[in-house]
C-alpha cells in the first residue's frame, strides 16, 4: 500500500506513494477536512484545481447526518458527494476527547449524547468499523480513546489499554472492498506509553499508523516530543499520519521528523474569521490597515483569490459579511497548505529539502490567534 521512495539525508523526511482503491496519493500530503461530506466553503472543482489528492470525513458526524441509510442509497460516500479521489475517515475517536461533557466511556465503546438533539448513541470498535464500511472510505481509522494532554498518568494508561483492545477489535471487523485500516498510537507525552502502544499495534498489524493525542491543546513543544517519542517505533514501510494538525510550519517540522500525512481544519476555520496564511505567518484581513491595501493576500501566491482580488476588496467583503470574502480566503489558505506539501515533495525528490525546511522555519512567525483557533476546533474534526 505504501512505497517509500526516498529518505532525506539531512532530516528524517520521507518521499512516498500511498496506493488506495481510488488512486495513488503522493506523500508528504495534506488532507483537507470534509467532516460532513464537504470541505467548508470549497467545492470539489476548486479542491481538484488546487491539487487536493485526498480528503477526510468523519464517522460520528456522518452517522448522525445524513445517516447511513442515505449514504448507502447513494452508493457510498464517494458517490454521495461526487468525489472520486481517495477519502480517509476518522473513526469518531477524536469526539471521545472533544465531546467529553456529553459522553461516557464504557468497556466496549463510548455512549454519546448527540450534540444535535441530545439523543443517545453508542460508538465502539464494531460500530465505528460498520459505519466506515458503509461509507466506503479508502482508509478507515480504528476507534481509539484520545485523552486530554494533561490527563493524569493513570488515565493515560487506561486510554492506551483501551486503544489497543479496541484496535484489535477493529482489525477483526469486515471492511469495504479495498478499504485499508490504520492504527492510532496514543500515550500523551509519556514516551514509554507511546512505545508500548506502538509495539502492540504493530503486533496486531495495520496498513498504516497514526500518531494520535496531538493537537489537543498541548504546548507546541509537547506536541513535537510526542511525535518524536512515537516515530522511531513505527515501521519504515508504512505511512505515518499525524492527526489533526497543524500550521504550515508545524507540518514542515513534522515532515522533517518523519511524518507523511496531515489533516487540519485551520485553513478554512480561520478563513471564516478573516485570517489569511502566508509563508511568513498569518494575519487578520479585517483590520483597518488593509482598507486601502491593493496588493493580493500574498505576493508570492498564484491561487485564484490572489490573482483576482486585493486585500482591500477582501477586507470589505469580510466586514460586510459577504460570503465571497470567506470563500476566497478559504481558497487561498487551502491552496497554500497544499502548495507547501507539493514543494516539500519536489525538494525531497531533488535532495534539497533540508535547505527549504530551514529557510521556511527561519522566516515563519507563529500567530497567537491561529494557535488559539487550533485549540478550539473540536467539533469540526
């Protein structure tokens, strides 16, 4: 399923190919998040034109709306949303963390109160895999427990034990034709727990491995440590996926640490608040300083929004709540994330990734508002 083509000599970055039932994905790759069968504010044509290779959907949300009967009647998720390229589906395990106030963890899964109408629903390994089988995604994620980053050691230990047990149950469930399954490593910031979890998952055997329990409110340094504690225990011939992150700089940092796949709601989430990413950081377009700024969002960007519109015009649209404004910033942000991944692949192929990575990180200034938005993105994932 995964072919490792090259490892960078100056870092641990990897160039690879991920083969799925709906096509080949070149890695490193960013997956736009289509939680409810749509990437917010973008249409499939735009996603294809900006180089999207694979998108992400969410088991929990799609099970609630539109429901499995509708998706089965449509012929699966690809047909329902008319997306013929690969899809990865999260299992709903992240909602064990994000919806902690309306769920109860039980031995065989999690009982939720629907965030929509308060009705009871149960999601465990069997249910999560049954839903993903009906969705027909190319990659199904195991159902896991994602505890808070600051959970006490005993809670982290129990979460790892449940994650391993549930992963084994997920592996035993039937899947859609050609559907692959990824295990998820938990363990918080405890390196020994992460190693234990990774070794147990390798023993079960999966088509790829994800690093879970990151981008859940922890400081950035702790996130890097969690990844560094996990990657050495993952096989070189399987894809590695860091779940739910991050900014362009964070993704490049993790590519340099040996990660292949990423997803994040940030490009479209912060766009709806008027925040635009650039290669040097992010800034808020709504401010008065851009009222008569007739430059594009980013002089170095070739996306539709930057070729067509000025900061002044987009600021106006955002401040009068015109939908075109948030759509165009969403186009720009998503295009930039995907372009950076394409550049990383090109530099890996050319043997110049280390210089590209070091230059990017040296010139990127993190935004406090963007980091806060990352912490507040629970329901979108």
